[in-house]
C-alpha cells in the first residue's frame, strides 16, 4: 500500500520535470533522538533528472498534522535531504515545512523540492477530499476525550466501577460502557484478570488524543480572550490566578522548563467567566493575549500552578510554532515519556 502511494505521488512530479525514480524501504534502525524515540525514515528515494541523481530520505504520512512536526524536525536534523510525502498537507503546514526548508509533495500536486541549485515549487492545488473514517471511534468524541485524558494521567481510574466514573464526570453509565468497548475494539484497552482493564499502545493513544482534542473538545471550553487590566504580558507572573485557575500552554511550559518566553497566555479555570473577569480584572478583547478555558478534568496533579504536562504538551504541539514544538519535546522527555 505504501509502495503504491509513493509511486502515485512521485509520478505526479513527472508532469513538472522529466525523471526516473526508484525507492526502497529502510531496513536498519537509526539511533534514538534525545527524547528516546527511534528516528527511522520510511525509505530512500532516488530521482534521476536530466542526467543528475538526487537522493532523498522519505517520510510517508496520510494527513500531515501538527503532532507530526516534532518527529519531522528531528528527522531533518539527522537527514538533511528529507522529503515528506503525504496524501494531504494543509496550507499552513506546507508553509511551515517550506520555512524549515523541508521538501514535500502531496497527492494534490503541491510541491516544494530542492534539486541541487534548483527549486520546484507548486502551491494552491486543491486538497484531496479526506476519506471519511468509519463511525467507530466513539472514544474520541467530546466525552471520550475527557475520560481518555483522565486514563492517560491516572490509569487506575479506568478500573473504578462504571457508576463511579460516570458520577465523577456527570455522564451516563452507558457512555462509559460504549467508550471502554470502543477502546478495546481499537486495540487501546485489554481486559486482564479480575475483569480489570489495561491501557495498551499508550504513545499512539496519546497522539490520537492530541490530534482530536483541538477540534472536538477544546473549542467548547473557551471562555474568551482577554487583556488583564493590571499587567503587561512580560509581567505575567505577577498575575495572581487563585486556587481554581492554572497556567497552561506557554506560561506553563515556562514554569516547568524556564525555556520558553510566553508570546500569549493560556489559563484553565474552574471559575465562572464572570468571577474570573472580576477576580483577575480582565477586559474582554477578541485579540487579547490571554485565553481562558474551562477546566475539564476531575483529578489533582503534582503541579499546583500548571495544568498536567500532557495538556501542556498537546497545546504546544498544536500551535505548530517551532519554538513551542522544541519546548514540547523537552516536556515530553522530562514529564511524560516514563509514564507511558
């Protein structure tokens, strides 16, 4: 299947420049990167263009997403001549790849490819229609994502009585049953002795949560964009959030790593919107640098000032900003990797 896809995408390049090509899978394992993930390109592609030969390491994706960028950026550091082949690469990601000088081609015919001193660049081709996924991923709807976040942070929660899980999040017991059954069908949960459950493929499960969170859950949590009346963004640490509000995304990353200077502020809160505005002296502003979201999880984390590291990691990755992605990798290695 992957072989057929590579042939289709690269053959589209023949419409722009006469060439021959061959490619093969990579058999050997490449050394691990600094966060312990194996860097293994999907293959090696050789292009013969007008008597010249160009060799690329290739990485093949279906839909390229922000969550893939950390791996791609790490691959680029190891393999200079990297080429991303994907069914769909959306315009914002094409721009990010081009900015990082990473070669790419998609099924629609969008191309950024360096051949020696020459560049082939085609943009604006209509994205191919995304194939509809079977309606079997109930675990990744709004309620499922909330429960999954709890499971990923505290696996013991998955083995509480269904009624207790349902009561904790004020949902129907039937929903808990369907979500756990769906996770089992998708290969993320297995029943073990004493009818207990065990999470499987946690790394992949985390990536799927990160993929679905910004579309299916996060928009419903937004309380608004604001500007604090009493401080400037550079003095954000002087903002007294109170016990019911936590720092997220960039300021949370700064508190955990001291590496990232926030360009915008994110908070998650249990307070109502009215109380939040009053307590923090906020002014509502559509383009305000402080974004407030409703807290959606019902467990305590070790960090008293920030949201759980998994949420910081997800929010940073989903910005697509290289500086945020680099910080996200630090957080993954320090706070998340060993728990998966």
